[in-house]
C-alpha cells in the first residue's frame, strides 16, 4: 500500500538528540503522572435521571460529572486487566490480524490501558452491550480499519454467548455477527470511500486507479437503513498516494477510465469534504435522532517512517515494541488538514448529533501495536522481501487483541456516557 522502505538497516545506537528528547518526554510524563488527579478527584459517572430526559441522547445511561475529554490522556501498563480477551479465544479474528499465531515474539502491545486525564473509562460490560442491542442492529461502515474495530467488538461480546447461540455470516460487502438469544446483530459493511467507488468489491479491490462517484451515497446507504447504532470511518483509501478521481455522473468506472469524461481530480481535502457531506445528508435523511446513534471514527494513523518519532531513516513499525512517550507526537502521515475538515463538517453542518471518536492522537503513540510482519500475507513473499522484513511490514493495521479494543472501550463510554 505504501512504497517499501529502502534501507534494511535498523539503528542499534540511537542518535543523541532524539534520545535527549525521549528522556525529556519521559521526565514530562513522570511529572504529569505526579500531578495526575487522585482517585477521589477523578470525575464520577452520574446516572441518568428521568427528569429532563430530553437532554440525554438515545442509549445514554448518564453522564460524566462536569464532562471529560476521554480522548485526552495517557497509556498505562496494566498486565492485570489487559488484554480483555486472548487471541486464541476469539475465533473471529481474520488471519491478517492474529499476530501471535503468526509468530510475534512479544506480548507487551496487548497490555496497555488508556487512562483519560480527568476521569476513568467505564469498564466494558458485554452483558450491558448485548442487552442494549436486544432486537437491534449495530453496524460498522468503512474500510479494513473499521473491520478491525468490528472484529474487536465481536471478540469483546462473543465469550458470554454459548456456541450454538451465535453465528457469523459473510455476504459480499456485508458481514453479520448474530447473537441469537438477544436477536441482536453486530455488522460490518465494506465501503472504503462511503460513496460508490471502483474499490467496492469486498475481496478484489487492488486497482491502479481510485475513482469515486459523486452523490452516490445511496448505493451503499440502502444497506444501512434500519440500523440502530452506526459507526463510520473513512480515511486510508483517500491517502494511498494514487490520484483520487471523482466521477460526476452515470456510466461504468471502466468506460470512464478510457473516456476520461466527467472526471475531476480535486485536492484530497475537498474530495474528503464531499464524502463527509454526503454521509451527513444520508444520516439526516435516514437516522432518527430520538432513537438511534451515529459515530464517526477519526483517522487511524500509520507508522511507516521511523524518522517521524526520531528513529533512523529507512525504518518503520517493524521491531517496535514500545510506545511513543512524547505527548505532543503527531505522525507526519495524519493530515491535520483532514482533521480540520472533519471538525468543520461534523460539528458545523449536521442536524443529527454525531458522536466523534477522536482516536487519532492516542493511536499515534502506538507504533508497537501494528501487525507488522506477523500476519497472513496476501501473496507469497519474495526472497528479497524475506531478506528485508521492513519492506513488507504492515504498519497500517493493528494486532488483535490490542489497540482497537480501546477504540471500543471509548465507543462504549461514549454510547452510555456521551
Ligand atoms: C528485529 O529484531 C530481531 C530480534 O530482536 C533481530 O534479529 C533483527 O535483526 C531486528 N531487525 C531489524 C531490521 O533490526
Ligand atoms: C453489566 O451489566 C449488567 C446489565 O446491565 C449488570 O447486571 C451487571 O451488574 C454489569 N456488570 C458489572 C461488572 O458492572
Ligand atoms: C429482531 O430484531 C429485528 C431488528 O434487528 C426486529 O426487526 C425484529 O422484530 C426482532 N424480532 C423479534 C422476535 O424480536
Ligand atoms: C446476499 O445479499 C444479497 C444482496 O443484498 C441478497 O439479495 C441475498 O439474498 C443475500 N444472500 C444470502 C445468502 O443471504
Ligand atoms: C482530536 O484530538 C486531537 C488531539 O487531542 C486534537 O488536536 C483535534 O483537534 C481533535 N479533533 C477534533 C475534531 O476535535
């Protein structure tokens, strides 16, 4: 997906200035942990009261005292409560994400807990989640990163369901996990651009050209109707380095490649804004703010350039087993300009309240959490690749269990305590 890194050598000796930076950052971190609020000072969860019910969003069980930005915080090692499940106990993880099975030697990446600065996250409660989804549908819509979050959600829920009371079915773009006794489904719908595109085949989508059809949200949206909790994401596919072309009008994508009619090449930000606006229009038209909830997950960062965090040129996430401790770290890949577009559109233009899952920064610290070389490969590796693992390390997707369980803890927190 990204151009292969050129150098095979990894730094054995860390250059001085990044080392100093790291040291300073760790000192800052220690300082911040000292000034951290004591347990008594942590903000409390306040249960919902029935008076003034109109102020609560659907599914809300209460609120966090005085509000709390759960996305501002730090990673804490917690071997006693993490991981939330074992890789071998969740049969639904796709082989692209089972890192232990594919030989990853370390496990520390599974043992981090996200600690917001001003409050504690409520513990993920699978029973509560399934009771809430009784007779309902929850659907993740987007790309392979959202598929990872969907899988994590299924892993977090499935252990309390007996084997004959659950099923997983795939039909084209739609994957459905059913908890039969709850009559509840957790679903994933593949739509990497949300709009119709030439990358919509759930299996075969490796093309030279990316073409997205303007105004085509209903093409996929018809399959999202009637869903009670929707979780959108879209980012990676806008950023693959290939020119994004927008097709204005009808006709097949193949014809357009030949004829080049009605094709424009906007700036990524403009194309992204167009897709987000289409999503909002769809939501405003099809979702009921009194009964349903919509989430939007921000950009999932990747770690394909060690220089970004003070490492040596030519490296990437391969062999990384520790987190980035510089609290100000923001990877070069995650465009602040896209974050600005999200902010403008999501908070400025929607009638339906959309809950934002701002996972970009907290995931940016997790250069250790990618699948790297510990995954099923799409095609056999060449001898050149085997000789140089950096060249084929996947620094986009995340091992499960791992980081994406935290995204679902945040989703859980925002669903019940928005
Ligand atoms: C990655 O780590 C392994 C084991 O510690 C080591 O043998 C290998 O040389 C490292 N790879 C690179 C590219 O540094
Ligand atoms: C989880 O939620 C269920 C259903 O609301 C509740 O009965 C149970 O006490 C909760 N468990 C914990 C550990 O809070
Ligand atoms: C099961 O859930 C669906 C929505 O997902 C609903 O339409 C249907 O009425 C429910 N069936 C029963 C028996 O509750
Ligand atoms: C698969 O999806 C298609 C289109 O949504 C539908 O017509 C078909 O009945 C589904 N097949 C199965 C086996 O569910
Ligand atoms: C998401 O969080 C980052 C880091 O805290 C912040 O810079 C950014 O503005 C936030 N985005 C939105 C849309 O609130």
